[in-house]
């Protein structure tokens, strides 16, 4: 993996009222520069006991001097309360610094450390819940390539108990150095009351055994009385190649000890800092915090049919995300989705005359010229940044006119959706999507790509 992509730069500062994070575009380092990345993970929730969700923090290559990176779990300032998992109730918030120190014999640092997040199980039937892990403030000459990881708590309370289920994990393969170990968590809905076992089988998909990963072909996990969690370790092999995500699955079967199968299949995604997902055409998505909030659901909606690269920059304006879009375009995606403009409604230079903001979209559209199919998301213009601000209306009118003049450009009409159903928008700030709004964006993004873009321009 050679990380040459644009990602989030995260600078952690202690501010009044708590820990703050500054977000902005960051260009990954040159070859020979160690780059930190954080993967994503999920775990089956379980009953009233605690589980652990394991996030892999990796370096693209070993460093020759001590390097550090800071992580934050529980960045609630990004999200309206109630729309994501709740710290203290659903999971335990955590911050810290990871230190990678050279080995005294080899002179090289390790390339992987794990941050374990405590998940609080419950017996409430509820949707899956998500939170994020942010890394930043690298030291020792390292940089950050992928700074945001998503954690998903998978609800298992609608099914029978006691049950057993498996989560997913995402890991970066790296450019060089030793293998990176991805750890899938297998958990019981409640601690075992008798000794129990479950069989598992590892099935290569687009990931190739011995080339992309190593590890067991199959095996058995044993749970002693009182145990409720085990892990299966799959090793990702560094290859230095910029490529799509590669996947394999681990499937559970034949439980004993009175266990019933719950979520039976977990996916390991091996990726560099380009596309994730296992199959299909390449889709890039760029946006602001609305995109960031919707990412777990959008990624899930695209996962079975598209490689995808989703980058959301909270607080960003159209002009600020243009470098991201330029680098996304350089990866030759089949489809690009742009969800920007909400923050531009607050620009003073556009409040009396929206021409500068509309002009920024002209530049954005020029960047997208090579892309066969583009989806443009309208912005909700019912909230005025100050009163009588007509920027949102002007931007939406621009988008409507654009798609009318170019058959390869299409609309996903978020503005009309919110007008028709205000419950899609948070009452917290009248800007960000609720859980229902996040799902609407995910579902309609997938439907638009399927319909407007011919399933991702397959064969064109």
C-alpha cells in the first residue's frame, strides 16, 4: 500500500468545555514517510455484559525513530445527541496517545497497535448504533493518512438467547514491514453457563490467501463457563500497491452448549487509503459533516456492489473540499457524489450576493469533468444562516440548471426530502440529519447510483 490520498488532518486541542478537534484536508506523506491509519470495526452487542471493539491503528511502514499519535473516542461535537451511540451508555469514551518505539535490536518500530473500546451490552431492541474514533497530532516525522474510523454496535436483542455472533473489522495492509493482524470479535449474548464451542471457516473473496492475507482456514472457538468473547486473528500482508479494498469472510456454524447462531458471517476488509468494499465499480463521495454522519449507513448501503471512498469534512465549504475532489478524481472513479454547500450559507461574502459560492461550484464541476456519472446532493435551504440568506436557494437553483444541461449529472434531492418530511432533519440544530435522515441519504445515494449511473457504469 502506498498512501497517496487526501484525508482528514486532525489536530487535538484542549479547549474550554472539553476536548476539541480541528478538522481539515491533509495530503498524505511521500514514500518513506510512515503514515498512521485507523480502521473501522463492529461487534455484536450482547446482553448486559461488556464487550470490546478493537480498532487497529497501523503505520504504513516501520519508523526508525519513536513516533506517536493521539486518539479520541466520543467526538460528540460532530453529531446531534441521540443520533449516534451514546458515550457512557452504549460505550465507554476514551482518549490516549499511542507510542511506537524502535526495537533495540532491529532499530524499527512496530507497525500496529490496538485500541480496545468497551461496549456496554443491553437487552433493548434498537437499531445498530455508531460512533467514531479520530486519530491525529502525529509526532516523530509521521503523518496521518486515514484519521477517522467508524465503530458499529450490532444489535442482537431481536433474536433468541443465548446466541453467538461475529463482528467485522477493517485493517490497512501497509507498504512494508511485518503483517498487520485484524481481530474479529466473536461474542455471546450472555456469559456461557456451560462449556460451549463454535466452528468457523475462513473463505477468501477478493482477498487472496498467501498474497493478501494469512491465517487459519478453519477452527473451533471454546468458551469456558463465564466466558463471553473470543477473537479470530487474520494477518494482512503489506504489498505497497494502491488498490481497491479486498475482502474475506469468516462464517460461524455448529454451536454447542445450547448456543443459537445469531450473526453468522463477519467480513475482514483489507485496504490501503484508497477504496474500501469488496466488489464493483468505484464510487467516491465528498461532503461535509452531513456526509460524515451518514458514512456508516452509506458504506453499508454500497458494500455489496461498489468499491467506495467516502470523505466528509465537518464544517467544510465547497472551496475547502476541492483538493479532496481533485485527488478523488485522480483515482478514476466511475461515479462521484458531491454533498456540499450547507456551510457556504454562512459565508459573509455570499449573503448579499451568492455569486462567489455559486462560482466555487463552477470550479468543482470543472474538476468532475472526467467522471462518467456525477450525483449532486441539494442542500436544505430552509434554515437561514442569517435571516434572509438566499445562498442555499441560489446553490440549489444552480444544481438544478446544471443537471438539466448535462445528462451525465444527476440530483439527489435532499432539500425536497426534508421539506416533505422534517423528521429527517435534527431539531438540535436544523442542519444535520437524524438517524432517519442518515438512512434516507444512504438509501437514496445507492438508488441514484444504481438508476442514474447504470450500476456504476459497468462495462463503459
